[in-house]
């Protein structure tokens, strides 16, 4: 048990779920922690600090310029607002009243995701109206063309495991169609490792979370065209003020970007591979439990271990096994986004020393408890989902 958890009366968590906002995102890398600690008792010309961060972002992404925001969600709102209002200070002050501005934002139906909140709501927060192109299961270029009007301010394109993965217009075609109409393209790549590819494929602005794979403090990054980045920055005189980032977020993400460039990819991959092998070993030979290494769905260089549960043989379900792991002390939280399909994943990207071993031991224990229990456990999935969606007490 850590000091901080003991002091606050909270249960420690072993995160085998990934970079989850609900769990505090990620382990902040030492360089970012040191930078935050140094910055907290200092003053800065915040404009100058943000411009220094712009250079760091430009170096990391190949973009002309960059802006640190309080989160990716905020980065999305400010990017859409930038595409609408540009550097018109009066318009910036009027938002989210978009009278007289281009205010439609084209989004593929398969990209209308919920990352904890609906992305369409982030578009609306800026004062824009989402215009959905295509259907949930497919989209074509002509549907994007048809959705663009003289009132279109931007196209928003999402790269995420949440998106529909089949029969979708890709970024190069989406960008080509938008650009032919003079419409800038904003890419939400909050959880993607690739800092350069989306700009290379035609994004005018691309958004990353500072607190996900980068291991920075809570923050967002907007990278891209200098005029649009500046317009996003100017939003701090308007709606951006409600989500402004502090000096700690800015210096922290600058340090995290530098640390990211210098990281030892091979050593990280090897450590992650050892965790996966340990967990696969714990599951091996257990009746009704099948473990398989699965690649990241959007191509991030990260593998996870899928634990598939056959309730008839394992005498428990994937969701009951995940719940048992989460209910333990320490709480082991697995990745359960597709649990209705009878499997969960274990993600090795956010482990402290010793966490992988504890997670393996807890997995083994809970599999054995289920196997030897007098009655099999089989909770009703619909009820489990209803319970989960119900907001907790305050
Ligand atoms: C996590 C995520 C967000 C939100 O990121 P924050 O930085 O936590 O606001 C937005 N879009 C996608 C695709 C995400 O994965």
C-alpha cells in the first residue's frame, strides 16, 4: 500500500486496463514529474511559456506549431472554435454564439464516439453543429462531399479503437475532399502513439492527450498549421478560459515529449512482453480459460493479453472474473470494453515494478476460486451493465 492511498483511505489499484482517464490516466514519467515540481513555485510569462512549448511540439510532430491545452477534449473544442472564429477577437468573445460564422462540422457516423463524453458534444461546446456523414457501419467519399456546404467550418476525423473499424473513408481521402472545398481537417488522435503520420496524411490540426501514452500530467496537445494553432490559442480570451491549462501542465507535457523521443523502445517492449508471458503462464492449462496475445486495434506498438472465458468450463464469466479481480485488494482493473463477447484484456503499458506479478497471482487465484466454488458464478450481463452505467452516490 502506498502512503498516498493509505492517507486518503483509498484502495491501491493495479492498472492492467491501459491509459484510462477514470483511473488517473498513466504513470507520469520522472522527467515530467521533476519539471512540474520545479515549475510550481515559479512565475512565467504564460504566452512565452506556451510559445516555448510550441517549439517542442513542432519538433516532436513535424508540425509548424503547437498548443498545450488542458486535455484532448479541450483541444477538440478549441480547434473547432479556431476553425470557426480564426483570429477575429470579436467572434472569439461571442462564441459559443456562432452567428455569422461557418459553424458546421463534418464527422463520419462511425467516428461519432463516446470517449467518456460524446465527441459531438465537444463540437457543440464550441458553438458548432455536427453534420454526420455516412452511416455507423460504412462511409464513402461521396457522403463526405455531400455533407460539406458553404457553412462547413471543419472536418473532424477520429483515430481510435472506439471507431467503426470496417468500410470507412480513410484520412487521406477525407482530407483530400475537405481540402478541395477549402475546409480544414482536425484529427482526434488522443490515444495514438504516432506523432507524425496524421499530419503527413493531411491533417491541418492533430490532437493528442498529454496524459495517455506520453506519460505527462493531465493535458492535451494541438499540433498543426501555425494560423490555426494561433487561433486556438486566442480562444483563451474566450471559451478556452474555462478549460485553461496551468504552468504545471505545460512544462510537464514539454518534458514528457522530450522523454518520449529519448525512450528505449526495445526495453519497453521487452518489459511488456515479459508481463504478457507471465499472465499467459497464469492462465495456461486452466479449464475454460484461453489466453492469446492480441495487437492494438489501431496499430499502436502495444500488445495485450486477451483472456477468453468459457463459462461452462471455467464456471465463471468474463465479466464476473473481471469484477472479482477489481474487487480484490489491491484492486486489479482489467480492460473490459468488449466484455460482452466473453473476453477481457490485460494491458502491460502502465505497470509499476512488481505489478505484473501481483496481477498474475490474482488472476490465478480468482480462476481457481471459480473452478472450485460450490456453485458456478454467472451474473446476468444486462444487469451488470445497468449497474455499471448507474452513477454512484456522492
Ligand atoms: C481519451 C480520448 C479523448 C479524451 O482525451 P482527454 O485528454 O482525456 O480529454 C478524446 N478522444 C479520444 C479518441 C480518446 O481516446
